[in-house]
C-alpha cells in the first residue's frame, strides 16, 4: 500500500483584503465577496517564492514522517511560478532539506494541478520500488495583472507530502486523471501575467474536468459521496469548489474543512494540496477523503485516501494549517502589496 507518511503546509503571513484592491481599481468589492466568496488573500514577502515556501512545507512534512531529508529518494516540485525559467526548483529544495546527490529530482508544470502531478509521480516512484520515500510538493506565488479579476484571488502557499509504504498517515486507495485540450488559461513565454477565458474558465473548463474526474474515480472505486468523510476540490475562488461539491452530492460539512479560498485566495498548485493538509489536521482514523485537483489546459487528478491510526500521533508535531491561515497575520495596503509583488515596473 502506497500513501502519505508525512505532510506539511506553509502560508505567508502577509494578507490583503478584497476591499483594499477594489478601492484602487474602483470595482465593487461586495460582488467579489458575495459572488465569488473571496474575502482576503495571502501575499508572499519580497524574499519569499516557490522554493522558500516548498522548503518550509517540506520541513513540516519530514517532521511528521519522522525521517531526515537524506532518506528522500525523489523530490518533485509542482508549480507554475518556478523562480527560474532555466534552473530547477527541486535541486534547491532537495539540498535545503538534506537530500543526498543521488536523489531524483524534477520540476512539474500543469497550471494548478502541477502539485498533484508531482504527488502522483512521487507515488509512482515508490510503487515501482525505485525509492523508499519521495517528496511531492504543490506551491505557487500566483500572478494576476493589476486590475484583472485574477488579482482578487491569486495568492501564495505550499503543501508538501512525504510518500512511502511504511508508517502511513493516509493510505492512497485509488488515483484517477481526466484530461482534455481545453485552453482556458495561458501565459506565453516572456509575458509577465497570465490571460484567461473569463466565464469560459467555469464551463467547459473547471466544472467539466472536476465532474469528470470525481465521477470517474468514484465509479472506479464503487463509492458514493456518502462514503466519504471529506471532499476537497480545486479552489480558484470560493464559489466554484462549493458549487461543484454540492452538485456532485457532497454536503457543505464534508467540503468546509478543506475550503480555504475565501480566507486564503487561490494558491494555484497548492490549492487542493493545502486543502488536504487542513483536512488531515482534523480527520479521524478510518475517514475516507476524496481529493480532486484542477489545472487549466486542462485536467484533474483524483485521489481517494483512507486515514490511519497514526494520524493521532503526528498531527500536533508541527503547526496546523489553520495556524498559518488565521494567526500572525499582517495586512498590507495596496502600495506595499504592489511593491512586494513587483507590480511597479520600469518600461523595457
């Protein structure tokens, strides 16, 4: 049996409220709060990026796994905001965590499902017997052009998972993927900000793939929504995951523990993985958890996890996800936020 032996999250302490962004651009903040259910979002500091957040989340995962970094046989980082166009994030993260030179390493990109793709490949390496432990990370410092709708949601955060076969916290009972060529979101080489298909990103992009993956994995497993204690869906905003979950037959109570976007924003590759860390923080042995990611371009990865007794031994070893989410926050004005995110730029 393959599964999670350790998990961890990291969210920057800085925040900006929807009202602060709306005030600058003359838009209607209540429409974002009411319609898309967005209240505030995380903001990375000037010295924070996908690599630094991956290291912090990875440290937490290793502590819960009870292993040192030198035991990692593979390090995979999924992100669409790798700091370097040519230079891997994984080598920096691996060495910072103590991985040895014979560790396998790769960076993954698939819009917002790059993180779950990294986790899937980590599981495959363990299942094949190539490595004993592998680290899969989903992390992003996502971008949104000034004044664009994405600016209200694009945020930052990371989640890391040590995958193995021993001392499991959660057994992975099944994986599934649903993918088509649906170009709802893109950023070409040398472009600073991504573009999106506006309402097209809902249908036929997000919902088609989320429903296709969720229904596919449940059918393959012979399970129904009532068989799960919790369900986590990708969260481009607060509205989409709740609407998707309810339409699939899940209850609000099953969705809420991993439904973080209203207070966090969209962490892209980290979105559904961070939702999983938050859910594991409260899950009980025997609970089954459905996770369905989504990445534009477009595709969804699905996982069914069964929580083991070991969760009670490790969950309090490091700070819970909600601590990063709700404690120690510092709110920024728009000018400071724009400086932190490099939105004030000289003409080329």
